């Protein structure tokens, strides 16, 4: 779904629903795109250059706390995090994780795929911490694309990777 303003119209469905009444259905008949939000974001980012000296007075610890909070708050809808939690989840409670791939992909494959992603994540963070090697960070990020397109489907099966990688 786009964040654009959508034009709707009502139409009556000719079939009856379970209660014996006709139902109204909203149908999208058009979409009016707007560029104001993107422009406003760009302008606000540009305006930060004018107040960069003031931003310098904000303690680094406060910014670290803000970004840590934003990162932790984003865990809720993250399938990677949910698959990591599968390692410590009881078999009876697996459905509580809300992962659609649990019904189509073998659990062992899910664990192997997640473990490989953890290894890659640790390797990328390790490269950023090593002196004189941090220049390889963009190369590792670029290698992830062909790894996802060519290698992972061969290791785990294309349908399994698509199911686990779907958001």
C-alpha cells in the first residue's frame, strides 16, 4: 500500500454474505501521488546544517540512547529477530512468534538459515571494529546481494528462502 491519498468509491456486491445481506466493498479507483512529504524531509535534513553547532552540544550518550531505543523498538516486527527467538522457544509456543514460514519450511532449515545470518552479521560487525580492515565494510554489504540471489537458494531451496525472507 502506498501512503498516497486514495480515491474510493462504494459499490454493492451482488452476492449475499453469511448473514443474508448484500455487502458494500471499497474499491480503489485512483491514487493521487504527492511529493510534499519527501520534500519536507529533505528540507528538514538540510536545515540541520544551519544548526549543526547547536547539535554539537547534545551529549553523545543522549544520542546513543535515542538510537538504542529506536533499534530496540523496531525488533517487534523484525522476522530475523523472531527467528532468533525460535532457538529458545518451546515447540508448543512456536505459533506465538507469528512467522508464516513455520508452516511451510522445516524447522531445521529455519535454524540453519538464521544461524548463517547471525554469522554474517557478526562478521560484518567484526570488520567494522578491526583497524585498517573497516574499508571492507562496503564490499561485504555489496556481496550480500549476490549471496541472497544465487547462493542461499542453492543451500536452502528457493521457496524456503523466499518464505523465510518475506516480511
